[in-house]
C-alpha cells in the first residue's frame, strides 16, 4: 500500500521563490510507485493543496489532514522542501513533532540553532571546529560601524544572521562608505546582522546525510565565483555567476580533512536527513573553516546536492526514498 507524503513548500520569506523550484525537482523525482504525493503550499494566505483540476483546498492545521471529495487524508510523512521560515528554522519541525508526524531533515532544535548563523558558529567553535572571527549587530542597539573597524580585520562578509540563499549578503574590502550600505542591505532582511572576517582559501561545499544509521558524505564540490563575483552570493548561486566543480579536483589529503570536518559538524549539531555544509580550506593552516550549515539545501535542477548525488552514481528517486525512509527511522 502506498504511503501518503506531504511535500511542503513555499514559506513566508523571500526564499519562497527557491522553495518552489526545489519542490518541483523533488516532486518530479519522488517514487510514485511507493508514494502518493501531495504538494502543500504554505504562504501568507494559508496552507493549501492545489489539485490537478485547478481546485484548491485548505489543510486542517489541527491534525495536518486534507479533505478531498468527502475523504479525509492523513499523511504518513512530510518531505520538507521549504527554505527560510517556517520550514528551515524549526517552526514546522516543532509542529510536526507535536502531531507525531515523521518529516525529513533535522529536528526542531537543530534547525533553529543552525538557522541562526551566530549561534551555529559559536557551537561549532566550542566543539573545536575552525570558524571565522565574527561579531553580531542588533538593529535596535547598533549605532555605528566603529565596532567592526576596531574588532575585525578586513575584508569582511556582512549577512543577515537568520536566513539562507545568500540574500542580503555583501563583501566589504575596507572600511568606507560601502560598509554602511552593506549593513543597511543586510538589515532589510533581518534584525540581526553577522559580520565575519574573510578566510582566505578554497571554498568547498558538501552534502552529508544519514541512512540506516550511517553518515554518508557526498562528493565534494568546489565553488568558484566568476570574475565579477568574488564570492558566492545569490546571483552566483542561482543565476550561473559561478563555477561549481563536482567532484572537486583536490588532493585526497585535503578532501579527507573536509570530509572528516563535515562528519564532525553533522554529529555535533545532531543533524538528520541531508544537509549541506560550506567550508573554506585555508592552505596555510592546513585546515577547513566551517562557514555555515544548510539544513534544507537547495534541490533545484542547478543545485549542488543533486549534482553530488548524480556524481555518487545515484539518481534522485532513490536518494529521496532514502531520506523518507530515514524520517521513519528517526521516529522508532
């Protein structure tokens, strides 16, 4: 008998546009011989299931059920394909925990922690994982950029503390008028802004997931922004302004250090499902620095996780099946 899977997408942030693209890829590749798939759109107007015939019906949030043609549909599991709030920051995860419905990915605590970049680097640093020096700016308490100039070495990266997809992110090479503009840009996306020293080195990103209790590291990808984009911002990530080399052409000893760091991060944060972890490998120090943990990594046709899955020799159908199976295992 087929299991009913809710593919939840949309969201309440600017990342919703990426969520819909990820959900399209996921929906096309979920095994229809194993699952009845219902795409649920969560947006400011409500939680909706759009039927193939054009009708739209609202989800009953009391038990996350669906009524179709006088038949009540309950879901065996949820595949979360939503970037940003409330799908990546622990809110949906906590809701499904209360209803005892399995879901893909990390639990509520891990999702909330990693969504806050400042908290994430603090926990990683306490665990002995290399991270860049940084400070946090709070909108109502922030007066001037002097704290940044006096505390950190330039260049620095300025980004919203909560969020993903590199929205609102800037690189500032030296103290100047552009520093204030970059802070203002980030504050438009969040009330907290993280300012982080730049680590020189090669940028690698890697998917890590758990299947049947085993932590599996996908092939590494090296990210190289194009000449007019000297870092991996939103345009570089989603509009072809970067080269993503999968598998990365890298010495095995460097690759192994990144893989071991990725496993350690996955364990330290008690991750579940698939996450993508970004690193800068500093060649002078011979170690990788963790940048951030993405608990709902992109699944668009151009996204890195699908690239790595294909490089591994798998197809997305079997990969997504493994993620759903893992969601059931977490509830046992």
